[in-house]
């Protein structure tokens, strides 16, 4: 039986960070842990450099890093996804000067990066219109609008990516917006059921003036399909890590006793391993650029793997799951598993897009 379904890829995340995540998973979820510390912890462990710095692997290694963090804490992994996704936008942007200015700050954790492109990904699939509008100025644009749900808006300093509509037929564009811009207002943290230490809030832009030096790409319709495989691939890391942990807990409860649940466990491990292998192959081979439906189906399949794995953990643990002494961590994973299907793009949105394209789900 493959070991990857039972435990994290321990070579990706150093022991100090794994121990910190394990000890703080509950407080990261319920908000008792200072959210300002999360990016610093990830940076200190070198996780943010995976797939970026020379000799630090590729995008599939970054997916494994997200999965390894999610094995212990989905809240921390959600922050990592936001930070690493913004870094990926910067890496794929033609704005060399902006990359030179921001990359070291992001990799060191001195600056938090937020992926505010959830609305844009839905726009790309024709699900909703863009929520930010631009008026040209002499040296850039004036922006107005709202972003309803953005993660990793660290109060001590952040930069957020956003897609912006133009008033004419010109294509929308992608901007990086530093948090200190006048007229950019961050709400209080959203009162989520979990993931409270993730610095998740809403943004309102009222007459925000921003210069052209902050432009990530001048055509969102070109840029978004290019970064979408990494955006979704890194997002799949959330499902991979959570499913692996639930399967590991199920195995621990079963103690190798055999029976029908052991058979189900083996099936789920193999199914998850197959999905991970297909994801990595598609990311490295570039198939998802021309066949986005393939990564949509993998994202759906991995979310379903999470649901099945948590259900199996519940069945393997039995009544212990409802005893607070034994079941607190399971209750957190249950909440985490409920979040996976609604992360943008949600499973409903992905299935709708596949149906629109006439592709099997």
C-alpha cells in the first residue's frame, strides 16, 4: 500500500514547522493564534521559496508544500496558498521591475501576498462580472469597487492581486495593489466558522489612485488562463494534505485489523495517489493550459477524496469522534472538509463550467 496516503511528505516541511503547526492547529482554526505570525513561520521554514528559488524544485514541489502544511492545519495552508499564488503571479508577470521590487519581500515573509483573483477566475468562466472598475489617469488609473473575500490581508502589510475592468471595450487588466494605498479599506476579519487566523477580510476601493508600475499584466484574458493551472494546482494541495491526514487517522484507528474498512482505506489511498500523479503530470507537461477542463475535474475529484477520507476517519474512530477529548481534531478536520468544496472556484462553479464546455464531469 502506498505510504503517501497515510502521511505527509515529511521531506518538504522541516520538523520545527510541523511541530508548531500541530501544536497550534486548533488555535489557528478558532482565531486564538495571532494571524500575523503565520507567514513569518512559513518563511522561516523556507516553505515560501519552494518552486521559486534555484535548487528548490518546481511547481509540483510547491503543491506538496501546501499539502504538507494542510496535513496539520488547513488555516495555515490557506495562507500559504494565498502567498504562494501571488508569488506565482509575480513570476509569470512581464513586469520585471515589480518582480525585482517585491519578490524578496514576499519570500522572506516581510510582505504578505493575497490572491484577490477569485472574482477574476469566475469572470473568466463567464460566471460573474468584474467587481473593480478603472478610470484612466495621467499616470495610471483610479479604481473603485469591492473584493468580498480575500485571504492573507495581513494588517502589518500586504499586496493583493486584482482584475480590473476598463470602461471601454478594452480588455480588463491585472493589478498589484499595496495595502497602504489611500482609499483602499480593509474590513475587520470575516467571522468564519474556522480558519480564523487566516487574515481573511473584504476590501473596498474608493477613488484609489495607482500607478502603472503596479501593473501585473495589461490583458486579464491572456494572463488568467496562463496562471490558472498553478492557481488551481496549489489549491489542490489543500485537499491533498487534508485527505492524507484523515486517511492516516483512519489507519491508526483501524490498527491493521482488516475487514471492510481496511479494503475501503486501500481503495481511497490508491485513488488519491492516482489523482496526485495526474495533477503533477499535467502541471509539468503543460496540458492544463490547453485543456483546463482536466484540472477542473482533478480539483473536483480531490474535493470528493477529502469528503470520503473524513467520512472514513469517522467510521474508523466510531463514538470517539464525539468525545471532546478524542474528537476535537476530528471536528476541526470535519469543518475543514466542508470548506474545500466552496473555495473559489467552487465545485458548483467548476461543474457548471464543464457542463458549458460539454465535457464529462
